[in-house]
């Protein structure tokens, strides 16, 4: 029995799935939510808990609360009076995930041998997350026999692959546009998929804070900008972004009260703590004004999208599908006012996106240590490989001869060549490389020497 779960890492939570007896199921946390939230509380007795309830106290900088966890893994090593390792915040969560999976398997088998041993974890992380954080986390997966392995495809590529059943297999290259509103930041991504199924990124563009519900964005901007202007605070964009996140729950309360109000107006009196100073302010919000401003937001996104498409010479005729991702973009009038052909647009809620990715990850068979692929992949990052993973690369030299080698990943970015054809790197030699990229020249280092490949025409994980 192959023991396997899949995980999607998002900036704020994990979503985990399993398929015992080929029955897909999202694993729920102890509070019965289908998200494992990455906001943590640590008590005096070393207890660790995670919940979305801890987001607000974390943003208020209360002691014992943690968030922005991927950044913390890279910038801070310990927490608490006993100096526990930062990554140990994940331990109770990972143990619960494993227990729920093993409990599900125990319903299918009484064999200890089948229930014992490693569980393979096929994972993908949202593009906004720094991959280096997972080098820290791998240790805590390994401690409880969870073998973490990331998809060789990047997040947007795997998403397109997960939606392939909705797309007619191309005879020629197809272009796709992703409007990613899955996080607080909005991102346009243009992707080309060749007839053989290989992906290439045409271009992308990021818009800070434009991924959240535009109604919340409008309310928060009114609050923060008003105080910033009247008090002469000169908040940086980073500071403004922080306070918009900090008071996002307040904006939701305003929106709820506006929807209940018969007059379409709501007055709010509040104290806001900014840079350690408390400001008492009164704000009046009008539902009609917010709705009109939302239309301005949609118009702005439409213009930005038109500029983006023009920059990369993409037209309605050359675009196969446009994917609009995220709950925040599921607002009235958004899709219909983007000047796109309606039959080419697919709008998906966040849970639909993540469910598709989880199913795709579970469908890909995991070998002993990594994800095997018979087709070329866009990039291999050595820091995300497990020792023993075997790769294959090939290219055509400047003189027109084909060069080819196979190597085993050892550790610390080092590979050992076990098969070589027409290469200066011979069988038995070692080289180091941070990453290898398809269709690009790559530097392979041997001691103080550096060998440059030609643009790679073969890049695969073979075992």
C-alpha cells in the first residue's frame, strides 16, 4: 500500500488531503476546519496551539503569538524562555496530520507493517512563499517519518496541469492568463504551454494589497490614509500594508454593519495604535460610495490587464483560457467588466483551486524519495531535493554535439555523476549547483572550476 498525503502551503495555512481506498478527503484540524492555520500561541507550560483566532493578537504584537511563519523560519532561530527551535511550532500540527491519516488507514488494514514506515508527502507552495523556509521545515517532517517532496512543477504550472481536464489538449502552443487573488497581493501571470505539455512563463506583474476583497481595501485605505494625512505620519508602503492587515477584521465588521444598515451608512468610533501612539478617530462609511469605488477598482484592474497583455503582445485570439483565482475576486461585475471573452474565462474560489492542486499531487506517483517525471520540468532547486534523487540533463554544445549526463543528489547542493556522454564531467565526478533551469545556460561547479552547459533541452527527475 502506497502511503501518501498531499499538502498545499499557503501564506496563512496548510490544506492537507489523503485518498485512502482512492476516496479523496481533505484532512481537518482538531477544530474541524479544513485549514491548518499558521498563527500560533505558545503558553508558559510549552503548549503550542494554532488557530485563525491568533491572527489578531499576533498583529497586535502580543507576547506568545506568532505569524508570518515562513519569514520567521528564515530570520529567527528560537522562541520562548527555553529557546525552542522556531520550526518546532509545527510539531503538534504535523503529528495531528499523521495521526488522522494513520487512523484512516487503520480502517482499511490491520497489518502493522502497512501502517508503519514512512508516509510520502507530495507538496506545492504558493509562489509568494520563499522556498528556503522548507529547508528548515524538512527536519520536522522527517522526525515523524513524513517524507516531504515538492512537485517539480511551480505553483502556476501545477495549477494549469490540475485544470487540464477543462482544457482541450493543444496541437500548438497555448497561452494562459492567471489572475491570482489567492493572497493579499494580486498577480498577473502569463504562461505558455507547448504541444508537448512543457510550460514557459511569458511574464508576470505584482500589485501590493490588491488581492484582498476590494471593499475591505477601500475601507482600510480610508482609515489609514485619513490618519496618515491628518497626523502627518508619512507611513511607508510597507507600514501601510502592515496596518491594513492588522485592522482587516475591523474592516469586515464595518462591511457587515453596512449590509445590515437600512440607511446604508455606518459610523465608527475607534482608537488605533500606530507606531506605539493611540489615535482616536471617527469615520462614517457609506455603502453606495464603497460600491462605486469598487467599480473604479475593477476599471483599474481592467486597464492594468490590458497594459499587461499589450506588453507581452498577447491578444484575445492568442489566449486559450483566463483563470481568475480567489474568493476576493468573486465580486459582482468583476469578471464581466474585464473585457475578456466570457467563454475563455474560468473563475475559481480558493477552495476549488486548492482542491484541484491536492488531487493533482495525489495523482502523481511518488517514488522512494522524490517526484519522478518523464517529461521536462522548468526548474530543479537542489535545496528542495532529497538525498538519492536522480536527475538527467542534456544540451547541444556550441559545436552542435549532444551532451548528456545523469547524476545523483548527495547533499548541500552537491551531485555525483553516474552516467556521462560527451561531457567534460565524467562518471564519478561531483559538481555543485544551486538550481538547474530548462532552456537556459546553467553553471556546474567543480571545485574552483565552472562548466557552463548550453541551454538545457533535457531536464528531468528520473528517480
